[in-house]
C-alpha cells in the first residue's frame, strides 16, 4: 500500500475541511441540504449505494423501489405496510454526530442555519435542530385518508399491519411522499426561499439523483457550495470544495476547529 498517497490525500482533505470551517464562521445564513447518507451512521440504510435498500434482494416478489410508489400503495397495502414497518421505521436509530453537529451550529454556535432534508426519520429534530424542512415528510406523522385525523408513530405501531382509523374506518397513510406523489407546495416554497437567502450551502449524504429535490440547489445563487459525500459526484454547479469523507467524520473535524475559536 502506498502510504505516501494516503497521507497526501488526508492532508488534502484536511485543507478542505479547514476551508469549510472558515466558511461556516463567516456565513450569515447557512442551508444544509441532506439525504439518506446523513443517517447511515445511525444504522439506517440509504437507498442507492451498493448496500442500499434498493439493491437488497426483495422477499416480496417486487423490487423495493416499486413498493415505495403511490401506485403500489393503492394496489397492495398489506405488502406496502409490511415493508414500511420493516425498513422505513427504525425506533432504535439515534442521531449521529452529523445530526448533533448541525443542531450545535444552531444552538451553541448561534448560526442562522436551516436544514432541508430528504429523510423522513426525524433525527435532525431529535438532535435539537429547530429549523428543519422535510421535503419527503416524516414517519412521525400519519393521517386518515378519509377523515384527515392525524396519528402519531406510536399510535400506528399499536395497530395491525394495515392501520385503520378507529373513528371512521379509513386507511391511515404515513405522511411521507411516495414515488408518483407531488411534494407539498408550502414545503417547496420554504425550501426555495431558504436557498435563495443563504450565502453558504452545504450538501451532504445525497446522490442528488431524486427529482425534484435534486433540482432545488439551482435556487442557491452563489458559488459558496461545499459538497460532502464519500463518493465523488458530478453536479452541474460550480462548487467551492468537495470533501470525500464520511459526513460524521468531517463534521467532527469542523467542530474541533470551531470549538478552538
């Protein structure tokens, strides 16, 4: 193994991390745009990596990506909810350092930061972040499709596989965006305004392959963009730096720098 190469690579990444820390210090309004990779260090699978959910062999006779579509939800609720309970709900998952650091930026470093997340796991809120925009909804919220009554995750877990509203008998659907469903227009508006107002955009743990969320970064008008992802990405935007390290490891180093100020 060529240790010289790895030493040079690590120094190269350290320099990028220092630049990110300096950008955070100077920024007046920050947006963090994150995806499934933010939560993998909490034990939640991502979707498109080699070990991601979509590359697991399905035991349901249909691929996992299809199951997470609105069409399949309408067609076979029994399989949908079996899959949803097995793979989309993880009560054991806890915020990892990426979530903790982003909350720390807001609550301890007193930075004006908004988080735009494609995740539905609620871990940013558990870590203490208050300004979280959930593009794809949350497992914590569920609603009756017939009477619109809302139910918590705890309510759903006490019910049979297919949750039924005890008030009217309607089906209770998770308040998450399935394939084939549109994003909430109010959520879109909040996300786009936040991006337009920001002077620093940090993108982390996302392949930027999911439309329309992937198109949102075009609403950030500056070039002060930092990309944190273990694998290199090709995006059609000028970026300041790309850091190809785990996001938790990256933020630990940034936190060490900021805490010395």
